[in-house]
């Protein structure tokens, strides 16, 4: 009996395209549909397609790898919204979503093998978020036959691409805004710099400071981890400097919340004494007091794009993997002292 995969190989089409044609999907162009159906008849493929090696049929499941071992969880202000966009996109394509927790059973000596899990669950494609790009198990997956899309994670491979926000330009927008408000001693609280967003937001800060002709002060670059406590302690260090900054760009809104808290605790007024800008436009940015000026990234749009791109790679594994960068925008609120939109 001819299998769907064999028909796909002989027709030069993807398994997904052949499956859709045999299932009566009229969304495939008529020429391709007729060519595949003619080849199927010529090869005497069984008319009862539903019984033709069922295990060869795509499972219509897209996996999501979101490492929840650190600060990230399903309620994360960025990744939670990304999941909303992703779910809507893949549901529209007829797919289900399976989230991989990344956990290893207690007492187990085995390494968590994402590729093995994908094969076990018959995953058609995978979305990766919040994981280390150089982790061996991630690189093993990227080099595999499973279509992969990284979100804010610049992974590349034969059938692996990514979608990402314009983090460099977003950081530059923040610095230009502060400079236009008359601030000249601009510091930053950076995110985790081995991540693409953390790295790019720091690069954007450094490049814009240089382009404006301002002095680069090493003590004005403080490390954080995108979370509120690190923003608090980093701001404490900045306030304690002999020449403290009059503005701070935080690589996340949650760190901006921590920074504002530290300023209040020290009796430093925001924005009168020190202006603050965050990044992400998380829900807390508009709800906090003072409301936080921020760089808005299209979080739902990242998920939508990731879903569309992984489905495109599933449909045509020979397609060029995407490297998409989505635009960001400045949202002015109270914390920078600018004119709110």
C-alpha cells in the first residue's frame, strides 16, 4: 500500500499538502491538486485514504517549549500575550497546541530531551521561547527534521527561523526620548545579556549614547535579570554613585517598577529627579504609579507571526526559514516627565 509520505516524496509536495489534498481541502491550487490526485490513481493508492498507514498522517499538533524553571511562567507579561497570539493563529490553521514544561521527574538521571518528546507526541512543528539558544538539547532540536520558530530567540537551521521585536531600535527610541527631555546623564539597567532581547537592548542603549555624543560611563550600566528585585537593587547602586544619573532606561517594565520603588525608598522623586523608561508595555506599566513610559512591542503579533511561520514551514519544509523583525513604538507616560499620549 502506498503511504502518504511516499506520495509526497514522489509528487515533490509536502506531507501536509498531500494530506490536505487527499482530505478534500480545496484551498490548494487546482493544478497541484489534480497532479497529486492523478499520481495517486496511477500508483493505485487505496481509495480509502483514511486507512492508508494512519501513523503517516500529520498529528496537527504544534508544540511550545517555554522554560518555566526560572522567572518565566504562563502568566509572564510578555510570553503570556505571545501565547494568546500563537493560539489564535494555529487554531485558525486547524492545529492544537501542546506546551512542554521542560521538567524532569524527581530522581531521574536522564536529561530532558526535547527532540525525543517531539517525536513521541508526533509534533508537527515547535515554538521556542525563553530557552538558551546554545543549550545542547535546543541545538539538537534545531538541527532535526522538526520545523522550529524561535520567539525573541535568534535560532537558525535548515528548517528553523525566528520572529523578534526590534529591540535595538526600541532602546534607541528610549534614549532619544530622554535626551530630548534634557536628560544628559542617562544610565541603563540591562536585562540578561546572553538573551537576544537583553543583548540588543544594551547595544541599542550604547549605540544611541554614542551617536548623541554623550559620555559613556561604565558605572551607568547596571546588570539585571528582567525582574523587579534586580531593578530595585540596580537602582540602589545608581543612586549611590558620586555622580548619579538623571535618567534610567530599564530593559523591562518589571525592572522599571523595581527601579521606581528604590527611588521612592531613597527619597528620589520620579520623574523630577530621575526619569525612567521601561520596555515591553506590560499591563503593569499603565497601572503603576507613576505610570511608566515604555517601549511597546507587539506581543500578540509575535505569537501570531510565529504561528503563521511554523505552519508555513510544516507545509513546505524546503521554504527559506523566516527571520522576521517586528517594529516597536514609544509610549509616553508619567515616569519620564514627557507629555503623555
